[in-house]
């Protein structure tokens, strides 16, 4: 069954920058908090909340300045996703994925970008690894395949689908002998959306499977992350879609710690309030320390990378390794910190509707299964640190 709730009109008309989008995002926090049970139960974001998110301008964060967008820095993007994720990880995740519209636009010829993304606040969803096949046929590709993890597909305006390119029935190889990989951009209505998203956490992302046995995609409606059309700092490396991801775990940690702070005067440890409890003080100090360390690592590496991007200089192997490790560390630390606080609160934590800790823990367990939170990141980083080159293009 296909569910599609994308808006068909431009929501925000005035130019918006980081400060204005941030103010709007923060003002939406009470609405997000009030929608958390509906988000979880529905397993996708409610249409009304998506409309309100569009009004904040969050989805235009990566839109090129040449198209009238804010083209925010990677640090600014992390902060915005962090703010949303303090309240709800699924909302932060959907915003993080949905704002990739500008990244795709930057990899298209200007006229094509304006055709596919006529409005700044459009949402893109999809799975970019080459799970499908794109067969060359004249001026278009005949696309077929089955993709997973279409986060935000229920409210997307554009679906992205990673494909291996085929010519005359065989994979097309590049100069290095590697199969050519391109990401196809098409209307969501051209795919069958399969309701597979029954998961441990991140329920509200609606990250369903999507499939097609054959659609035609014009060749110019496909992108390669190795071939940006716009030569500005944001788009100069293929990891552009990953740099902002740390905002989700950082926000979840902050939200979990803040929730426990709100219990300090109402809960007791024996005859002592939590505010006066040495054991509670120790746990909170440990969690704050771990969040601060993880956040500092993320921003130090993103800022170092941004300096390289602005100077149009290559990153060193150590810089590349640290950028990936900082993301990995943020995800893994958030899972551990959330579980620590879950244990601190105790029996009450197990009730889904009594505290946010159960949701936060489930969300981080699921989020850590994304490639950026998996152990293979350490292997790839280790390859860089020992003078080798990993096979992934995103590190």
C-alpha cells in the first residue's frame, strides 16, 4: 500500500538562515513532544507535523545558495538535527534525511535541479547504496530493484534509489574496473512502498522498503556523489550526507539527561532526594562527561573538515579517520548513556508512555545498526590510520 503525504506548495517564502531556522525548530519542540505517542503508534510522522517542519525551513538547510537556499555549514546542520533529536529521535532522523534534497540538487545540472526541486522545502527519501539496477536505454535508464530504509518515504517529494548501471546486460565499469554506481531520482508515486517498518526503535521514521519492476528515469535525473556540479565547500566530499548525522545521538543524550534532571526533586534514594543522592550525582556527572566528550569530538572533526573544504584542500588520512570515528563514537556513546539512565530510573523506565527513556533506548539501539554506528567503521578508520585505503567512498 502506498502512503504519500508530501506537500505540493512552497511553505516558506522569505529567506531563512541558520538563526531563523534554529528559532523555528526550537519553537516547535512542544508540538513534537505532544506528538511522540502518535509518531510511535503511526510508525511515520503525522502529516500536520511534517507541514510544521516544512515551515521551520529545516528541509532547505542544504539547498544551494545559487537556488536561493541557505547552504548551511555542516556544523550548523548538526546543531539543528541535535535540537530536534533532544525531543524525538525519529523527527531528528527524518529531518536529517529529508534535508538531503539540496545535496542532490548540487549534483545536478542547474536546470535539472530546478525541475526536480522547484521548491526549497522539498523532502527527499531513499537508500543510496546500489541495491537496484539501472539499464541504459537511449536517453534514460530503465530502473528496477528493491530498496530498504526509505526513511521519510511517506511524506517525501522525491525518492532516491542507488543503482548499479548496466549496459547491454552487463555492469558498466569505470576506469578502475569498479561497477558504475548512480543514484536515481524519481517521484515517490512511481514506486510501490512496502510497509516493512516494524522495528525495535526509530518507529516514527517510517523507513519502509520500496520497489519497482521497471520505471524510466532520464539520465540527467541521476547523480554520482563523486561528481558534484557545484564547487562550494558543502558539496566537495561524498560524505556530505553523513556529516550531520551525529546530531541525532547528541540530541538523544541531551534529552535523556535533561529528563533525569527533571526528576531530581520528585524521586528519592531512601530518605534522600535524588538531588542530594551521591549515586545519582555520580551517574549524571558520568553521563554529562560522556556527552560533552562525544560532542567535542564531533564538532572538532567537523570543523577541521570544514576548514579543509573551504580551502579546497584534501583531508589527511588521520582527519578522515577521526571524522568517521567521531560519528561512530557519538552513536555508540548515546546508546550506552541512555541505557545507563534507563537503569538509574529503574522500573519506571520500562513503561513506554511514562518516560522518554524506553523510546530513546530503542531508538539508539536501532540507530546503531546504521553503517555509521557499526564496527566496520573502526576497521575502515584503522585502514586509513595504517596507510591503507578503505573501499567505501563515504570515509
